C-alpha cells in the first residue's frame, strides 16, 4: 500500500499549519506537518510505503498534487481549523472535492462539520478514523521527525501542542468552552528535545495552547524541566494577559519565550464584554505592566467589528494613552476585524459587521504612539 502525506500548495503567499485543536491559521513560514508525522510514526512498522511531499516548500501547484495522487492508494493532508469553514478556504480545497483517496486530516470535534461534507468525508467516520490512527496525547513524544525529508530547508516552524481546548468562553473563538487539558510536561519536553536534534538553523518553535499561563503549577514545572534539559531553546506562545501576575511574568521570562501572543482584543470594559472576554481593562493593565517589568517581549492583538460603540472607542483611546504613559510598549499590535467563524456565537454577524468612522481615530492613536508600524 502506498500512502502520500502532503502539505498543500501555497495560498495567498502564506503557509498553512495543521496543528490540531488550533486556530493558529496561517504562518509566514513553512509549518512542519506535525499530525502527518504522528500518523507516519504510528504506522512505520506496517507494510506500507509512506512518502512525504511539501508542495509549499517545493513551490508546486494543485495540478502537481493531482498528478502525484494517481500513484498512491491513500493520501493525508492537513486542513485549517475554524477558518476552513469559511467559503474562501473551502474554495482553496476545491481540487480535492470528490477525491476519495484523500483524507482531510484534523479532529472532527475541532472544526465545523460543513468541511467534511464538502470534502465527502463523513463526520462520525472521520472521528473514528482520527482516534484510531492518531493517539490524542500518548504518541506525541514518539513522533519521528526524521521521516520529514525537508530538515535542511531552513526557516520552518515546528508547532508543539502543549494543550487543547480553552477554559474561557469568548464568543468569537471556535474553541470556546471546550475542555481545557494540558499535556504532561515530560511529553512536551521530550518532543522539544527531539525537534532540537533535527531542526535546521533559523527554524522556530511555537508552543501551542490556548494559554500556557492558565495553570501556574504546570508552567512552574515546565520552566524547571526546560531549564534543566533544554536551556537554550527559545519559542513563541500564547498567554492569557488577565492571568499574568509578576510571578507568572517572571516564569515566562525564565521559560525562554521569544514573543508572547497577547489576545486582549479590546482595551475598555464595554468592548471586552462584547467579546465575552473574561478580563477587565484593569486586569489587562496589571498583566501588561507585569510583562514590562519582567522584560518579556510580547505583541498585542486588538480587534473590531463586534458592535463597539463610540463610547467604547473613546474609552479605549483614553486607556491606550494611560498605558503608554505607564511605559507599556508591545513589540507591535496586530489590528483587524474579528471574523465570525461558523459554529461560534457571533457567526450571525457574517456580512453584517459595521465599522464606525471613529475607529480611524483609534488606529491613528495606535500609530502615533508607535504601537502599529506606519
């Protein structure tokens, strides 16, 4: 039996990531196909011939994929979680429509079922298949990264899953309210150690979890074990800014995090409530000041399109100025409209979002203070 594992071609000059339970979405660098390697490592003792192809790295197109598929009995490819349910992303996968050789790889409980209907992959059958072929956590430390033939291609991203689900219930998130579970620290350390042995120079690591700050005891043990065994590894990761105390910020600094992702979304209480964020402006301020004091590099995510009012924008500008006067300086701000993913509580906003003219003043302030690059 001949099996093809493939990363899809480029889309809009970006690379897809296929980390499960994730809306990491797209990255600016090639993402090592973590789940494909999990399967290949699992079946390596069977009588199958497995081939890896990364059409993004090779700069190939969908016709190249379809030609190659003729030589294989079965193929696995990753698909975007959350975002794939949007028609624009479904159209990207149109060449695979009705192709019964291809399994679109991800956990069905982590994505809208419309995707499986589109790719003619039964939702319940997919769930059974994925749980049969891919151990949810137990096999993570046994991934054989040497099966991936692109190690010498520098500048890739290794996504390491630290946990799944989320303890919060933000209304825009596809993982809202899903059971939050962190992997055992030893498993994460073992996986990082394996990656460190095979990665090329300039390859990056993204430690993926809804927030690695959500369990201070786990973070403390992770820092202890990483300091002991892998002191030189640096990584990117998500944190929950409203959870950050000075003690947690100190742990983050010791952990080796290079640039933390801070999904604040908004800087006023009214705007935060519209996103159903679990924090207040004051808790965000405390967290940001703790990060500054610990010298943790971070970038801030701010969003609009949730129904913010003129009062929300005015209060946010005042708070923005206060933060700046207190010395808060994110590495940069990622600004944009919120996307109403299917299956989320704001999915009904699709095509109905309104953007007040006062938002331009807000953005101008962000630029004037140097939070958004001009």
